[in-house]
C-alpha cells in the first residue's frame, strides 16, 4: 500500500513563530513548517498566503513577494510537509493534512493582520490544495483565492494505461523513485531560472511513486470539487503550459459555478505566451501586475486583458 505520513496527534496549540533565525508555522502536532515572508512597504493593502507547487518550496515566491511588497502587499509562503526544509522530504502527507495546515496558517496570518484583506494563493499543486480546501465545510478564512496553473489533471483526462500503471506501481513498489528526465517538458521560458532550480538542493529531483499517486488523488479531488468553488477567485493559466494540459484545465474552468448573490465571482485569465511557471516566466511581471490589480481594484478588467482572451478561449472550448 502507498505509505503516506499524515499529521500526528495534537500536542500543542498551532502558532505563528516569527523568529528571525527561522520563522515557521507550528502545526497542532508540533511539526514546524518553515515560513518566509516579504513585508509590504508601509501599511499593507492586502496579504497573500501562498502555497508552492509539487517538489518546489517557498522560494518559488521570492521574486513575486518582492514585487508585491514594493506595492504595499505582504506575502507569506511556507514549505509544505515533505517539501523544501519541512520534515520528511519527499513523503506525501495526504490531502486532509495539507488542507488542515492551510486552514491553520490562514487563521494565524489573518490574526496577525486584522482588518486587512487576505488572499490565499496556490501554484500548481498548491492551487489544487487551495481549490479543494475552499470547498470544504470549514474553508480557510480568506477574502479571495488565486489559482496559478492549478493542478487539475484528473484521471478521467489521462490515458487508461497511465492510470493503471500508476495504481499497480504505487501498490507494489511505493518506494521506487522517478524523475522527469527524458520527458522533454519545458515548464517555463525563463531558462536562467530553471537552471537555478536544477542546482537548488531543496528542489526535489526524483519522486516516490506513492507520492506521485497522492498528487494524482489530489488533482482528481480538486477537479471534481471545482463546481463547488464559490469564493471570489482569480484563475490563471498559460496557453503554452506543458505540465498541466489544457483540456482538463478548460473543463475545470467551465465547471465553475456561476456567480450568485453574495458569492462573488470567478475571473479567469489565459496568457498566450505563458508557460506553467507563470509567476517566474519571462513575462512574469505582466501576471504579477494582473494579480495586484485584481486584489486592489477588482471592478476593473485586468491590465493585460488576459481575461478577455480567456473568455474567447472558453467560448471556443464549449
């Protein structure tokens, strides 16, 4: 059977430790999730709590955090269990544990910035966790969500031989590790950034099969729950994304519920030159400016007009 490492029994009250020598979200089971932050210059207009993608860690938001800090937005990002400097590197904690950690972190950050709008952001795997968390009975406290290339490649969009092979491997050889070498996938057009990631020891290069299985379970769940997402949201996707295919992404977007009174609305943006790592692509500043605009002036169209492009794409997808 797949061997996951979910959260342990509660041993303390969750806390936000902002020690200069190692800030962290302290979970109820005592585990420390390393935390990075980029404080706004002056009083923050908004706060972002960001979740990184698969095999990545909080460093993913270094440049975005600096960009938003200069414009009055504070950003926090923590290393999720099994990733970055968090314990149990490479091991999957399970959907419920990742959601619980997000719920705790959002509550702690909200308490630290009372009265300031809080937006929960997720990139790729982080986007799937955010989407899933916001559809639960006790969603994280947030004024809006930002899903950046959310991982919604569910099994119904995968060829049968791929899902069968994954199930068999995860139930017979869960400890076996796989890498992305030879797949010929380009996650971004920012080659210098990709080279730095390749040299970064905290970026996981090979992955246990049962961890991959856990990710696919998460993508399944996020896709299936997307019709229940009623929180005001901004969903971003790159037309050149080679990691999360276009078909399941557009299907997920098409399944979002239409806005009802008091439930806000969904704004979708598709970038014709965007890859999977939209926040770190060569045109990243365009995306970062759109996110800032959506948070601070929600009534206006996005500066890039990528929302208009999305409407055309979705209309043709139908």
